[in-house]
């Protein structure tokens, strides 16, 4: 249904506002060149949210509220469709005044429904306010956990994979599991997978070092002294 599709799109818009609280943890790509000596890590905050019970509870509260709004929209749409059918069936037998009244009533129902969508779901509407009030405390907990982990591990910059594209990132600098543990989230499975990848990378690194050191060093060919040759001539 179009109304539900629009609601889902606007749901994402509202949640995007919450991500503003991550500004102090992110750095734009152009600034990375200036921070070449800084210790940089990254966090998959979306993975944290998916396992954080506080966040899931907050989302359930939001979903319950928006479900009621979507039901209201469905009821309004059903009422509009019923009136449209009635107008089609009875238009010919109504008087001019009756047709005008019905057409006016239909136009009002459509306006009321559009106004309801604007009030509830448009940018700056009730959903944005609810999302901010309900999710902000949870997001603040995640931010605080990231800051604590970064400070304890000596990181100068922490990027958020949910908002900052990371083309290459070694799992050695992935702080996601540590942030989860800081929040009391079960992450033993992710921790084991991460360590497995780290061990594999280290093994490959050691094998590459062996290959590099085993390569014979080619002797340099003596360079001819052009000046002396010309003098002898």
C-alpha cells in the first residue's frame, strides 16, 4: 500500500536524525590525510543496535505507535474508496446539490488523510519527535560505550561503518565486539570469528615475510663511468 510504503521511507528519515549524535566520533575522508599518525578504529553500530536489547525495546515502542497510525490511514483510505464507489453508482440519480455535497465530502476526506500523513510522518512531524525522544537515550549509551573503548584502547579516531564507508579495514581495528561487551551484549560468537580472521591474516603475513626473506638478492651490475671513458679517448 502506498501509505505504508511512504511510512517506511519516512521511518528511515526519522532515524537518520538520531545519527547526528555520532558527529563527534566520525571524521570526513579529506581529514584522514591530516590524521595519518592517529590511531584509527571503526565500529559497526548497526550490528550493535541489532543485539542491544535497549534499542530493540525502543524500536518496539516506536513500531507500536506507528502501527496505530498506519491503521488510521488504512481506515481513512477505506472510507475514501467506499465514498468513491457510492458516487460512481449514484451520481446519475442524485440531484446537483447532492452530487456537490458528495464530491465536497470526498475531497475533504482526501485532504484530511494527506494532512494526517504530513502531521505524523513528514520531516519534523510527530514521528521525528518520538524517534528522537525514544531512541536518543539508547544512542547515547552506545556513543558512551564507544568513547570508553576508544579511550581504553588508545584510539584517536573511531569511524562508524553505518555512516562512513570503509573500503579497507583490518579486523584488528574493529572495536564492535568490545563495544558490545561494554554494553553487556553477548558477542562471544562474533569475538571468535574476529579472532579467527585476525589469526588468518597474521599467518598470511608471516608466510609473506618468509617468501620475501628467502628471495636471493640480485647483485647490482657495475655502472660504467662515462666521464673516465671519454677522458681516455
